[in-house]
């Protein structure tokens, strides 16, 4: 019997955990499989192992794993596959397919524009500072830059910069300083984060402490729940299930993971 296991990041903050759990639960409403469970990579329960075991206890013989993560970095490439490898050894009769994170997706650009317009109508010389979580994986920087370029193509901002909260450059503080030096009257600071959490609260504090002259720094809301994001999860779930002919048209890339290949975990994507 087919099951779907959704994996969120997890957080020390209860509000963030609840938001993630609710988002994954809403993803189940498509009823793409009789057995569906949620889990978290870290800092929350149920863990991946607990979610995996619940699927098996409910009769699963095949489990499609869907990482509910924004970008393809170490968690998606290494941490989750290694945990699936460990679980595969324990339950050798279970067939596992592994989907991919949200990645670069045109539907997310509409969400970013909506988050900006929720705060203010952009003036003619407005710029955007898109702020990602950050990772030592170069794919994260590449993908966020591509998302920034898509945003600028979609809406005529004078400039769309990127920065990161951890692990890579430019840092959030460096991004703010470059925005200050630019002289743009409006600077929309857009968190490329799925839910609230410690990083979001840190950004709020940093923005409050700014003292710009003749500039307005406007912190937008994190992505949060949005029908477009639910649509992306739906597409990624179909891919993980190997269902063809039911996905929206969008440019996609094939992500090859040696960990998956080595341990016979099947990675599902559209090329």
C-alpha cells in the first residue's frame, strides 16, 4: 500500500512547529494516498523515524517521501537521505521514493510580490532585499539568485539583491548596508523563509534598530501558508509518487544524489 511521508524542518519555537504541521496537514487534503503522515527533521516530533514507522503500522509497503523545504541544500541532499538509508536497513521490504524541495518555482514569485504589496505600494525606485536562511551548499546561493532574477523580471523593481542569515555571503547585515548605500527610498526586506522562527525574530530586531536617513526599510512577512505553495507541494508529491501527466508546466532540473543511488533509494523528479 502506498504512503506519503512529509518532512518539515522543525523549530524550537512552538508557533513555527504548529505552522509547519498545519501546512503539511493541509497538503494531505488532496488524498493522493490512503496513508499520509507528517514528520520533522529536527527539533520537533514526530521525527522522521516516528512518521516512517506510523506509515508501516498503517500498512504501507511503499513510502513516497516529500521534503517540505524551500531550497535544495544539505538537509535535502544529505541529512534526509542518510536517515532514509538507516530506515531502509531496518525495514528492508519497504520501497522508498524521495521527492525534492520546492526549489526554483514560478508560483513562488507571485507569493513574494503579494507579501511586498501587503506592506506598501512600491514607489518608482523601490528595491528588494531577498533574505535566505543560508547554507554552505553553493546551489542555495545560485537558486536564490535565480529566484531574485525572476522576481525582478516579473515586477519592475530597480534592484533585487540577495543576502543570507547564516553560512554564506553576503550576510544579512552586509545586504542591509549595501541597500543603505544604494539610496533607494524604499527597501523591501523579504524573508525567504517558510514559517516564523528564531531567524525571523532576529530579522525583526535588526530592522527595528536601523536608523536610515531618507530611506524606508520595510520588513515583509515570511512566505507562510499560501495556495501557491500548497500547489508546489502537490506537484512535488506527484513527482515522488511517479504520477505523470498531472503536473503544471514549469522549467525543472534533475537533481542527482550519489547517496540515494548508492543505497538504492529512488529519487523522483521530472527532467
